C-alpha cells in the first residue's frame, strides 16, 4: 500500500510503452494518469492532505532538478509532448513525488519512530548542501562521497523503529538509506527500460543504469527522508502545543 503511487506510475509507463495511446502524446497521457491517481488517493483517503502538501513540495524540488539536469545533458526526454517545459515533461516531478508518497505512507502504516535524531539545524544544513551538490558538481568538485560519509557520521546513533504484524523492529537509519537507494536504482532501470527518460549511453539501445547512480539516489533518499522527518516532527510539536494550550484553557475555566 505504501508503494501504491510508484506502482501506478510503473504500470502507466509500461502500458503506454507497449500500447500506443490514440490522439494524445505519451508524456501527456502519463501526466494525466499521475494527476488522476493523486486525486483518487485523496478521495479514497489513502493519502491525507498533509501528505499531499509534502508530496507537492517534492514535486517542485524534483522538477527544478529535472530542468537543470536536462539542460546540462545528464539525461533526456526524447519524445514530444504538449506538457513539456524546456525539454522536461511535467510528469517527471511525480516520480520524485512518488518517493515522498512512499515515505509518508510507510511512516504512517509502519508507525515509524526515530531515536537519537540529530539537531534540526544540522539536518537542515546537511540537506541543503546535499541538494545543491547535485547542481554544483558540474562546475566544481563532486562532494557526494564526502557528504555520504558525513550523513553516516551524523546519523550513526539514529535508529528507526517500525511495526510489522504487531511486532516492532529496529534498524540503523543509515542502513535504511542504503536499502531504499538501492531499490530506487532498481526502479530506475525499470523506468528507463520503459522509456521514462534516457541517459546518454541509452540512446541507441537500452543498457543497465551504471551502478554508480546508486550513490545519487542514496543522497536523494537522504534529503527526502530528512525533509519528511522534519515536517513530521514539526507537525507533532504543533499538535503537542495545541493539546497543551487546550489543557491550560480547560484548567483556567
């Protein structure tokens, strides 16, 4: 259930690749399906409005990164579409949003709880530096491995507790970053196979995505999780403050 949004995107990519959709361009069709799925997830209360707000933030972050990376020639979207801006189809933002959707859903369904979470200012600073490294590495040194090492240092005491079948398990948060990054790399291979986008070495025929891309996804997962965790913590603190204020008002009456 937590992976419902990403699965729907994969199905749409696969079906639209194998079966030509009449009248409408493929990328435009994918965007319509993504929008419809997002609406249905809210209508059927599979996603909450708070989760949609988080997903929207990731849509914007992902779209900005897509515009830059396509401009720099890191990858391309070769097919024509009406909903294509500076070479980037608008559905691309939903691929980043689907990662946020998974994290929000998993957080709620698995009752995630973090122990020994670092200082908020440190997490914000680290997230910002990792994100901007995706832009700056085209001009200066690529700090991805150094940043990855810093994340391991910052979060080496942090554990995530999650519940499956009424049993609570624990995992080092850094390990969860690695595992999610690996499975997104697997998903990326599936997505490029179905023509979601193309790397330069895939223009003539499809090839497996270089294993080094796992490091990029690892950093992206770190950013995603840190943003979701911060928003969750802010919401919890706001809720606690509201409860505290209501208690004080009742006592005063």
